[in-house]
C-alpha cells in the first residue's frame, strides 16, 4: 500500500496502484481545485515533496503545461495527469496555488 499525504489539507490516505492523484484528492475531500481535468490548464499543479519516483512518468501533455509555467522539474506535477505506479512507499504533496 502507498501512503499519500496531502500537506495543505492534512489528509493522509492509503492508495492503490493505478489511481490518479485527482481521483485520490477528490475521494479524500481535498481542497485542491481542478479546472480542465485533462491536462490543459495548471490549476492542479502540485509539488511532490516526497515519493515522485512512485508516480507515473510525465506524459507529453503534462510536459507542455509544466514548460508553460516555466517548470520542467520532476517535483512539479499535474495531479490530474499522474497516477500512483508503485505498490508500497510514501508520497507527500503540497499544492502549488
Ligand atoms: S485540472 Fe487542468 S491540468 Fe489538471
């Protein structure tokens, strides 16, 4: 099981492989705002402060948005575009906006 901590909301949940961070945030009652939900805007931009290696690779659509906000860093991710890709570990996230 992967433990996901959403620092801004002080929410900690156990998650299973394959879930997007958007699905997890929505189900856990997180305050994160989601605009387009398909990787076109940047409202769901977040800092992955721990466990980025447990998430899916940055996809081309996500990369375009990250570049548009001047960030190509792997610690910034779009929560609607990345998913948990591990069976165990810890992920910590802070919202960008
Ligand atoms: S909600 Fe628009 S990029 Fe994630």
